[in-house]
């Protein structure tokens, strides 16, 4: 549980304690204002930490993409090539190879299918999932999480 969540759950309790501990209305209002200010500063600090982490990851991604090393910069294209090869196998080689073998007189067993896993991989790589769209429909902010 984050500090912000703990502070948000304790805020009504602390406000109730302030009502009992500080009888003067002006001093109580000032103490409640200070408590709210501390809560906001904590929220902004947590958001700033998340922003800094995301910016650092973006810089790492830029460095990886600009690298001349094939193992560093090439893993994303390699995953794309593997997906294209899988699509080629699924929609060209798998149906046509047994047909060609049967036409030439050789009996061939059916080849295994990659269909169940292949589209999940391809949609994930291309960013075609609906999770972010569902968040937008519900008006959920990514930064709020």
C-alpha cells in the first residue's frame, strides 16, 4: 500500500482527532489546512517519482533502439520477424505444403497449428489490445494508478 493511500485513509481520523484536540476553530482550521497540504505534497511527490521512472525507461528505450549491437537493438525486430515467419507458416506453408505433397503422391500428416498463440503475440506487439481503450472509455487515468 502506498503512502498516499495510507494518508488518504487516515485523513478523516486525523481530522476527527483535531476536532477533539484543538478546541479553537481558527487553530483547528489551520491544522486541517496543514494536514491537507502535507497530503497533497505526498501525492505530488509520488506522481513525480512515477514520472521520473517513466522518463528513465524512455531514455533506456532510446539508447537500446539507437544501439548498433544486434542483441540490444535487434530484439524487437527479431520478435517481429518471428511473428511474420509464424504468419507465413500458418497461412502459407501449413495449408500449401500438405496439398503439394498430396498432389505429388506423398502422404503427409497435417501440420500443427500456431493459430491460438500467434495472434495474441502479434496483437501485443502491434499494440492492438483493447486495455487502454477500455481505460479511456471508463475515463481512468494511467497516472492515477
